[in-house]
């Protein structure tokens, strides 16, 4: 049978199914009428996309301090604790209090830290953070954070995914889903780790029910950034290119027939991996960085090297169009030996973090890069004693009712302190900022109405902030 005769006897349904141009236009029209055009599969799921309105931030660097740093020893000075030091709080102040390990009758422990004012803004910071003090005028310190969870994994889910439920997309996945990426040779969402690892593990950077192309890609700071990135011996670039072209044609045909999101994700992943083979080694090559820059970050200090390298990599990734970089440093979970462990982590992170802020600013990137620093909750003003009563063994328990985070750059008001806690650092008494409020504010800086950045799954529209969240206007420039 000739082709002309075959086409004549096709059914109308076959015609529209095989005429992908007409079918795609019809589908696009129907989806547009329902306001769901953004849900259509894309050949490149990470292609840049417009936000709801012009956002001041184009990229995010999230500095996640896993384990929960002690806010009363770093950011929120409470001289009033001296009055109660060594005694238990009245029952009227601890009624219905739920804590992870200690009892509400635990004794108060005043902080031994010395707080001084920094910058023109006069922001009070601990003596453990001398480098951060040099960039105090660039940051917005939020002393009134609250969350719903008092254990690590649920609280990390809450911070990253907006809810304590498993299976929800993380913040980085939502951002790359909404904006795509400006990098052609690196993932849109990259994860860098240092320290002991996190309680939440991969759930801190999962794509959840979003297509897998939006999941965070863990990078290593030496060797191949991603395992198995290099081609096996004997496989040339030409051979690999030809193989990918054939696979691409087959997968694209299947994608057009099924509309399966994961096929588009697979195609994009193959091509990205091919381009990364050339781009990743250059990313890790610091030879063109000035000695002054390497010294500023503390790269040559063995104690700081891993975290400092990640901070410098974060800046280099943002320069190359990566949308969301998540650094995770663990662990700040100081149930014992608080002063020793807190100093150790601050010695590791304080200089590189301040260097990152200065470096972004001097390169003209801070205005378009949103930097976020914090843990999943705070620490109690009461002491926790484990194993022994020896001096120096004191720690603090988990505290979700009042903690501190800070932000800088893209759309954030610099040199500002938002919120206030009571004299003991126990409860928020002014400008309470729930984790969902923080997420709504972050999305606003990127140009999104957090109630409209949604994805339909199992019959309803989901969003990062779930059914909560308000933009905190006091944090905005």
C-alpha cells in the first residue's frame, strides 16, 4: 500500500494522535483555558522560566547548619538568664512545655558568651562570630523564628519542604521547578556537604512528587564532582555523542506519545551529564582564583578547608547560572560540651561565610543572590546534663519555640533585626516568623506569589508553604 492511500484511510483519532503539531496546539489551548499551561512536559525541564513578577533574587545559597545552633549563645543575647542561672523556672512559665530530652524543671544556664555591637546598624553578635560581625550591615537577623517540630528529622522536613510529611519537594526543588536554571552545563540545584552528615539525609534535597530533574544533585569537593561522571576507558566523546543522539530520538518519540514527565527529565539528565564532563573539572579548578580570595575564604586552613571550599564553590556556581546551591554542615546538635563544640563549628564556618558575603558583594552578585543561614530549630535556655556532671559537659536541648536565622542579599533589607524574644529567650514576643512565613518570603524575593507556585498531585494543588505562610514585609528591602 502506498503512503498516500494509508494516510487517506487513517481514522480521525489517528490523525490527531500522530499530527503532533496540531495535537500539541490543541492541548496547549485546553490547558491554557484551565490555567495549567505550566504543567506541560518540556523537552528541557530546566530551561529558564519567568516568575510571577520581577524578583530581586535570581539565585539562592542556603547555608544549612544541621543540628540547630544555639541562638542564645550566638545571636540573641539574654543577660536576664543570669538571674535564673542554676535554678529551675517557675511552673507557670513552663506549663504544657514539650521538650525532646530534658524536663521543664531543668535548671537555667546563662550563656558565657560576650556579645558586642557590629557595623553601623549596631547588631549584637557573639564573640564566637567575629568575621560575621564585619558584614553585619549586609544581613537581616531574624530572632523570632518558630517551627512545629522539636526533633531533627521532622524539623528538617519542615524547614526544607514546608511540612513534616515525607514525600514533599524540598525548597531547592520548588525553586528550580518555578524558575528553571540559567546554567547549561551544571545542575540547577546542587548540594554540598561537610561535617558529619544530616538527620534528614536526601529528604533535605528531594524533588518529592515533582519530576526528578528538580532534585538536588550532591557534589563532591574533590575528584569527580559526581560519581561515575567520567566516561569508561575506551569511550570517546564522539561515541558518547552518537549514543546520546540515538537515545534522545527514541526517548523523545516515547515522550510525545505519553507526555510522561520523567522521560523529559531523563533526556535532560543525559544531556546535562555530557556537558558536565567538560564543565565540572573547570568548576573545581581554583587556579585562576587570586591568592587573596583563597586566603579570605580560609581555603588553606585544614580545619576550615572543606566548608570554605564549598562556600567558594557556591559563589562559582552562582556565577555559572546554578539556581539553588545548598550547603549542609553538620552537626550543631550540642546536647553536651556546648561551649567546646560551638566554638569548633564557629571556627570552621564563620570566616568562610563572611567571605562569601563580601565576595558576592564585590562581584556585584549579592543583590541578585539570596543567602540564607540557619538550622532547623534553636536550643533551650535550660541546661542539659548527659553522662557526667563534670564542668564543661553542659549542653542545651532542642527548642522550636524561638530561634534565629539570618538572610542577606537579593531583596532582603540589610542591617536589620526582625523579631524579639522574651528575657529568657524562651518565647517570641514580637514579629513571630513561622518557617512557612520564611519560605513565603524567600519565594517573594525570587518573584513568586507562594500561593500560586503549585503542582497538581493526587488530585490537588500542592505548594511549598502548604496551606500556611505570609510574606514578612519587615525583612524586605
